[in-house]
C-alpha cells in the first residue's frame, strides 16, 4: 500500500510587486542605521543573490484561508473526489489569517477549520487541524497524511500550504523583498500500487542553537510609539545551516527509498533563495559523487518570490498542469520534494509517479 498524490491545486495572487516598486522604500540596517547604498544598488545585489524579479501579494479582500480554500477547491476538482469523503484537512502555515491593514494574526478558529467551512463539508469525521512547522509545513503535512494512511486511520487527506508573508514584513528591512504570498494544496490518498506514490521521507528539527534563526522582532527603523513586530531572520546563519544540513536530509530519504540517484527526474526544493538552492543541489549530488543533471531543479522564485509553505505545492501544481516552461513530470518519474525553514526544520520526500 502506498499514499499517492491524487490531485493538486494552487492559488497565485493577482497583485504583482516588482523589484522596481521598492525604489522608494526607506531601508535601514539591523542596528537602526540608514543604509548608505542607493536602492538601485540594493535591489541589483538582491536580485543577483536571490534571483527574484517580482513577487505576488494577496488581494486585500482575501485572507490566507481564502487563498487556501481556492487552491483546495482546485485540488479537489483535479482529483475528481467528493469532498465529503476527505478524512483529514492538514493546513501548513505560520501566521494564520492577517488583515491587509495590520499585521495582527488570527488563529481562532484554526485555518483548517475555516477551509472546511468554506468547502461546506458537513462530515464531522473530517478532522481539520493546522501544522506550524516553518516553510517545510506543507511537506510535513504530506508526511503526516502518509503516516495516518499507513496506520489505517485515514484513506484520503487534503494537505494545504498557504501564507501571506507580505503582511508581516518590515518595510524598512531589505529582507522584505524576499517574501511573497500564495497557496498550494493536494489530495493524498490510499492506493494499492507498490511502485508509485510516497516511497520514503526524512524529517529533522534543529533547535539547540538554531531555534531562533527566524523570529519576530522590531522594525529596523525606530519609530516612536510604534510596537509592531515583524518577521526577521539571520540570513547568513540560515544559508550556512541549509547548505550543511538539507543535502544530508535529502540523502537519508533517497537512500531509504532504494532508488539510485540517476532515477530522480526533478527536485522540487523550497523556493527561498536561488543561489542557496543551487548550492544545496550541488552538495547533494556531491554526496553521490555525481554531476548535477541539467534542468533537475525547477524554479518559480523569479516571478513568485518566497511564499513559505506555499512554494513547493505551488511549484508541483504548476509543473503537473504544464504551466512551468521547460519542465514536465511523466508516468514513472521519481522526484524529491524538500524544504527548510523556521524551527529550524528540514524534510524531504521521495515520490514516484
């Protein structure tokens, strides 16, 4: 028995925020000092490192749960299932619903409950709950769905990853240009196919020294009587952590699957930073003394930015629907889904179609 991904869906927000839209921002350092470089120079350096040209922001009339609902509806339609037959709704996110005019988070009720309500599912045996696991939240949700299916507790799960990072960013922090909004979802269900579906996975949490690499903090610009806090990160520490640990987690998952590395058609990695992702893939292949194959790593970060838990499911949906130029997944292909983020948490799944 295997757990397979039956259908996928995504919601890509309509508002496009280009790099040029940051030219008038007032950037400060972590020491609350005005940055001497011009915004043109800051933006050019930023694009060279991250690869981001533009990102998407959720429309002000929508909340995170609304975007998740829209992505979930597409996944359910793509899977061709009756939503009343869903046993679990697992929603990976970090900040809940956030109104567009402030950054106060709302987690009551859970976002998974809100999506179940919006889907108009009556079945009380459909259990809806949230997973707070940093950027790897959607991948972890798929792992949990697989575990429940293997244990005979569930037969079909809706797994969602959605976030509105644009509503928790500090406009005076250069890192604000990294973040974006989006939603992705999939249906994971039981199937009696020994050679397809989730073959293996790995998951790790590093908290001894690394727990606070991503955190909530004050604005880089001191503004009297303003106590709003925003998402912050130690970028260099995260970069080094990811390079030292993500390849090993991917290797654990691949070795457990029994597949040779040559069998892997695509690696869908969290869209955090183009240079970092490229370096992770190089180190991963170095562990097998192999060269990195051409087009092994699809990227959407150039146009969609870093939407946290939404990056991997959105990327998967784009490829499966033929909407990412130069990339496709066919029957028999094996892929790796991998992510890293706040916690610090890492996970990877080996999946065969």
